[in-house]
């Protein structure tokens, strides 16, 4: 049996009578790369803030490696490292010092902390900036510092709240590579994001949250094939009136030389469609596919897009 790193059961939370989370159930397996995906205001940060002890739940239970986060908070907090969206207010010390203090909170000896911090600053491209204050760092460097801070005590579970929001494409790719490496090392990663691409690329499993409720969950590929729709557009150079009979089992529209098919899975349907059309002397000039995404899954469940 695979152990669960985080088990959230029936978690609810209201702010001033307005429900931010309602009966949320989430299980994250040990070593899993997990995505909590949803639009702004869906309840992602509230979930994370309760999990990390920053916000008090109204009801429900959360266990980290089987231990309740309130009753055994010392243990559970030691297992988690969090990179929040917002920076804390430690503006006045060099970042190296801030990381040493952070290591101190977790009882790491100064010698071990020094080695760990050197390794992290090097790995995250911040070594040359170790004497700089936070306010002297660029936005991307601040983001990398947040990650170093989350990792300083070598936690088993890493929580990243919108890690690439507002960062440039290059840094986003660098961060993705780094997160993949951490995952390969066996870390459990919980990522919140409203970037569909990020969730699809990185996460083995996602929960999609909307208005405080989990509306679906699963491996991105499975969710897409269950609920998503893909498009195949076939451009013809020659066709005749036998086409409708050949293609009667498909949902498609025809606009002169263009046929547009809506299918669940473009990869499996494309060769069948090409072979049907090629019968009876119809000729294909080219074929294009449009891939379905988690955005389609969200759209089909809620009637709106994640980033609308
Ligand atoms: P997300 O992280 O998915 O953008 P949040 O968890 O931040 O969503 O917010 C969920 C809901 O709870 C939103 O309606 C938000 O306005 C509300 N909310 C979050 N934090 C607070 C707070 N401290 N006080 C009042 N309402 C809050």
C-alpha cells in the first residue's frame, strides 16, 4: 500500500460567513507530484494555509504522514517546507543570514545549515547574491530565495503556492526543471497553480477546485481523455458526396474543403479518420489537430475557463 503524505478530509472554512472551502477531500501520496488547480479565489491558498498552520479550519481533518496537524504539529510542520506567494518582511538581513535563521527554527546545527545553504544558494543561482538584502534582489531571485527557504530543512513535502506566477519564461522553465529533480529525488510536491500548462506538464495527479469545492480529480491525461474534447481538421483537395456516409459515426462539420471533427482522443482517431476519408478517391491535403487540455475539463464542468 502506498502511504499518503497528506490526507485532507472534509475540510471546511468560512470567512465572515462566506464559504471559502466546503468539505474538501484531498489525498496526496508519498512522492507524488500533486497539483491543486483552480481559478483565483477557488480556495487553493486557504487549503495550503490551513495545512501549514497559518489559518484555522472550521471543521475537517488533516493528517501528514498519518499524524494530525494540530495534535502533532511539531512533527507535521517539520515534514513540510512552504514557498508562499507573498514574501515575509525580513528585508534587512543578507539572504544567507535569513536562511541560517530559518534553519535554526528547525533545529539544524549551524555547521549543517552552512553546508545546506551553500548547496541551495548554488543550485538556485543565488550564491553571488548571498550577501544581498531581499529588497536588492530581482523578482525572479526573490522567487528562488522563497524556494531555498522552503527547502532549507530538507522537508519531505514541498508546498509551492503559484511558484511561477509573474516570472519570465526562462525562469519558469528553470524552476520546472528544478521541481522535476526534487520529484525524482522522492520529494512529495504540492503545487497550486492557475497555469494549466504548468499543471499538465508537471503534475502526476491534480485536484481541480472551484468555489471551495473539489469538482474533479485524477491524472491530467485521464481527466482529459474522460472529459476533454480534441479537434481534428482535415483539409481536402478532392471530395465527393460519399463522405457523409463514410463519416456517419463521427461528429463533424464541413466547410467546403475543410472537415472539422470533435473527438475525445485525437491520437487514436486520426488514423481511422484519414483511412475512411481516403476511401472512394477523396484526397487529403493536410491534417491539423488541436489538443484538449485541463482547461477543457474545467470548462465542461463549470461552463467557464480557469483564467476567465
Ligand atoms: P485562491 O488561492 O484559489 O486564489 P483563496 O484561498 O485565496 O483562493 O480564497 C478563497 C476565498 O476565500 C476567496 O473568496 C477569498 O476572497 C476568500 N478569502 C481568502 N482569505 C481571506 C481572508 N483572510 N479574509 C476573508 N476572505 C478571505
